[in-house]
């Protein structure tokens, strides 16, 4: 991100145009794949996820395009029709924590209406993986479009790209697809593994994703150095007879359903308690006043009292929105009694430390607390992504209070396109959540640029050992939780746009990033002004 408001990205882009095909080389990705002007795929990548579902950092070491092959685009076939042929190769290294673990070669071949990608990856160091292989991103504008799934050993089945965000895989046991978009018939064949599809709008990604290593298979899996993974795909696109090239799609179609009415009153805006080391705290006078502060104490950790005291100081007299992390209903009841004696509280919620949702036992404990404290407002749902709320909504059939979920755009990808397009998908998420809530208020957030904790890790949580917060707590110790350009003009514009996207009927409150520190909400026009007008 840059100070002029543009979202900076060091990834270079080059475009290959051969016959009807247009492919953008964006780092290690084959992006924005178009045929005769029609967008057929958002992207093709080879992706490696470690035992904690972290995505490896890819570095392109070499990219070549066969000039002789490109020249064949001027040749003709036996019918005198112009032929379109090209070849390209991308060589990539993948690393976790700056330690290389994989070398991948992607070979791209274009031959008339066929695009073929052959991927060969060799591990260069031992590591444990949850997923490894080709990923295909389908555009979200396919929502509502029928498609056919070909299976490895069963008859083909008919499906539809989901309109509302699907909680589970729209397609499994996949060997290929057939669909039509923009007057173009497309087929995709996949080899080297069994594939399945998920609706990435759950994480505010602008795509439906097809990936290998089905979730039903055990993970993580240990790979030794020298292990080889080979996968391939073949995409065919043919314009229907008499069809004219389609214009570029209306990007407004990505925005999701428009609100049916003006949202009055607008959602209350809140901030997340700061988790940075105490030495970085600014003067209290520099902090916004009158803004509710959301805080997430982990019950059983020695720093609970210090975390709450720090949040009280952040709030400057405003109430706390306390979201306890615990699996112990009795411990929760005692903590509620104690926090209510310490100062004003706007609401209380609780989430299991493993599933990150409000279990039925925690829901019961919250109701008991509300019965003992007249006027106490509650919230339930998930402290993680909308995905978890979408997949566990039946758990809240007897819950008549507000529901909640968090938003972060960089769960899978840190590219400029990923972060900016997340704004469009946040409208889809908010409207889908409102549909699930069925009249119950929604409290969205925290909304953060980077994940403040790893909701899908398979490694044990690092427990706090310090009773103070002098060295920080929570997100402060989470790898990659801090976006290096958090306080840029572009980040301020992104948070302001996120508030607009999430402001739909049913959303009662939106919590943005931390109140101060390296993960703090930018204090720039469009964000700070929103707090002054809505606080």
C-alpha cells in the first residue's frame, strides 16, 4: 500500500495474448484467463499449505515464453484458419518462514481452443502439508450458473454454482467440469489427484475454488525431501455458433445483492482492544473517546485481569464488549460476575477455544448470566470467519439473541487483487449472514487486514505465561498478524469501504481493528470521521 491511496503490490504482471486466449502472468499465478474476451477462470496456481494451513510464500525464479511457438499464431491449419499456439514455463520456489521447501515448474501450452497446464513439484526439504497441488479459481459471477461434474469412477452429476454462500463443498470427487458462460462452452479436465470445490466467498475471497487433496483425507501428511507431485489440467473453450464476443463483465455484479432499504440507524462502530506491548501505548488523549472496545480474554490464562485492565484504559470510560474464550461454563459464569463489577459492559459473548463457536453449553451459561444480571446483553456465534457461522448455524436454533462473525481478507492470499476484491465479497457475506440470522441482529467483527489468530491450526495454542501485558498479548505473538502497511492511506480507505460494504439491514454493530499500535485502525479521513459521527 502506498501513501497516495493505491494498494501497493511488488508482484509484476505481464499479459500473454495468443489467438482467442488472454492470460495474465501475476507472480506464480495464471490470472484472469479469458477466451475471446469472455472471463472463463479467475486464476490457476500451484498452492502449498502447511500443517497449520499457512500458504507458502511463492517466488518466481524464472519465466520463459517460447518465441518460436508464439510465432505459430500466424500459421494456418488445413482449413486455412489461423492457428493459435504458444508455450510458457514458470519456475517457482515456495517457502515457509523464509525456508524453502518446494520447487515447482508450471508448463503452459496453448493450442487453438485448448489451454493445458502441467505442474511438477519437488520438495527440497521435509515438511508437513495439509494440501498441495493445483488450484483453479472460478469467477463469483458464475453464481446461479448450472454446471456438470465429471467423477473419476461414477456417472456425471448436475450442479449449480451457489447463489447464497455455500457452507460446504458444492462439488466433491471431481475429475472435471463442463459449464457455459458468456456464450462460451467450457470444459475442464483435472488429473493427478481427486479434486473438490469450495465457496471461497465464506472468507470474502472473490471465487469458487477447486483444489486437490480432499478434506476427507487425513492431514497433515509428512513429506520427505525429494518427494514429487505431478498434476495437470486441460481447459477447452468453444464459442457457440453464431455467438458474438461478450463485453467485459459488469464489475458491479461482484457486489452482491444491494440493500433493500437505507440502514437507519447505521451500525454502531467499535474498535478492538490493542494487543501491542505497553511501551507503544500513546497518550490517552490521543485515543478516540466514547467508542466501545471489544476485548477477548482467554479464561485460564494468567493475563486475564491485565488484558481487561488494558482494554478499560483503551475505552476511556466507554463500555467494553467482552468476548471470553473458554470451554468451561462455570469459569465463564464467574468471569461474567467479575467483569460486570469492574465497569460498564455493553455486551458479553463466549467462544470455545478449539471450535471458535459458542457451544450449546456456553449458550446456556450466557443465558444463566443474563438471568442473574438484569439488562445484560449477549452475543453468540463465532470469533472466526463467517465460514464457521455458516457451517454451524443449526447450533443456534434456540438462540434468539445477536449473532457474530469476523472478517479478514488475507486468509488465503495477500495479493493486491485479493485485498481489494474482498470489499465486494463482504456485501455477499453480510447479506448471507443476515439471511441466516433470520431477524436476529448481527455484530460483525473484528474486521482486520490480517488474521488475528489462526482459526484452523493443527498445532497446539501457545499459552500465555506472563500475568502482565507489558510485552503484548494475543495477536502480538501471532505470526504474520501485522500488515506492514496498516496505517497507510490505502488501508484507511479499505476500512472505510468495508464499513460501507457491511452496512446492510440487520447489521447492528461493526468492530474494526485495534484502537492503537501496529494493528491499529488508521486515523485518517473516512475512518476517524466515521467514529466522530457514529460513536
